[in-house]
């Protein structure tokens, strides 16, 4: 499994097919779309599963071309549309992307557009849209794998994921995947060893 190139940014492609870029640009302005997209990139880079992220406002203004003076009002406009939640102290911005993200298109239409554009599994995890806390333990572990390593995997990996889901506590599984994400491990082997070394069956 290839590790993520630190010189490249990642972004959930489904958002581009959701109608949200056009909606933000037309109702708030193109600058707000650029800002929102950068916030998503930062959050994706810092978290395995959606959560709070932080960034220096000087950097954020520079990366988006917003200008520090205009940044607070732009953030407020995004928050007023329930796209983000944020707190700011001096030059530190703490934020999270809303879940589920309010988008114009239905999930069915988004998945259809993705199928037309890309070859993706039917039930691929859509960050900020798919409910991670599903009662299906195997599906939750598949979502964790897709968030950590990518959407595609061979049947052998599917069997390993099912084994992990059925034989370990889900909280421990999530913690282990998160640790693997931050360690930038290249595949499932480290996770399997970690779980086998000290967890009990759920």
C-alpha cells in the first residue's frame, strides 16, 4: 500500500459531484468555496475519521488568498450555512466540517455521478455524508480501511476486515486504525499485529 505523498493534497471527490461548489460560489462567493475546500483538505490530512482540526489563520489566509481581514467574516458565512463549526483564538482556528454535510444533490445522485466519472465500489464511504456509526460492524471496519488506505482492496483483505470486525472491540479497532493513520503505516499487517497483541474479543 502506497503512503500518501506529503506534497499532494487530498479531497473527497464526491463533494465536487454534490452541487456544493456551485451553491457556495453562487450564494456566498467563489472565495468562500476556495476557503471551504482548503478547510476540508486540512481536516482530511489531519484526521482518519471526521473531527476537529486546527490551522494557523495566517497560513489559512495565505493559502487561500483570502486576506486575514476578510477571513473571520468568510468563516462566519460558512458557519451560518451550517457547513462548518469553528472557534478562533488569536491566530489559532479550531474547526470541523459539518456532518452530514448539507449538499444540494441526493446521495443516490452523487453515487450515480461518481459511477459515471470513476470506477468506485457501490457502497464506498463518503466522508461527511456516510454514517460511520452503522450497526453493521463489518461495514464500519471497511469504512475505516477505506479512509486509511483507499477504496479498493482484494478479497483477501475483505476476509481480514471481517475477521477484525467480528473478533475485536470496535472502540479498540477505531483507536488502532487511527494510530495506523498517524503513523502512516502502509497496510493492514501492522493493524492486525497490534490488535492481536493485546485486545480481547468483543
